[in-house]
């Protein structure tokens, strides 16, 4: 019976972790043990923040729509309620873009929302 030597796999695993940690400051980018911990934490933060990003953007879009709808004389909730009653199927991302780029179109939407309250 021959014994199994795992040095090739171990080296490859360590090389992969260190490659992922390249660019990290100090020990975390150079030494395996610190790099492994840093990469694990980074992976966890990336996983969590991919989900939080969706919430953050929705909050941003709502804030932008709210500011523009208040400038047009409506609260956010009345604006959105009026649009839904009017059958406008623009999502918050599109409405926020309109609020920034095309203020005239947004004011027309606000008038439409006001009519359908």
C-alpha cells in the first residue's frame, strides 16, 4: 500500500486563497492564515451586501421620487397611488430616472396622478 501525499492539492488551495487576497493590506495579502480569514470575511460581506444593495437602491429611488413629487405638489404615497389608479406601469427605477433626467415628463406624470386621486 502506498500513502497518499496531498502536497499538490494543499499548495493549489493555498495559492488560490492567496490569489484571492492579493491587494489586501499587510499580512492579510501575504500570509496564508490571515489571508484565509480575510477572504472568508470578504466572501460573507459580498454575499450579504448583494442582497442589501437591492434594498439600498429601492430606498434611493423612493427618496428621489418623493423629492420630485413634493416639488410637483404631491406626497410620494399620493403620487404612487394616483399613478397606479391611472394604470401607469413604470417601476420606481424608471420613475427616479425620469425625475432626474426629464423633469417635464415627471411633472406630466404628477398631473396624471393628481387627476386620478
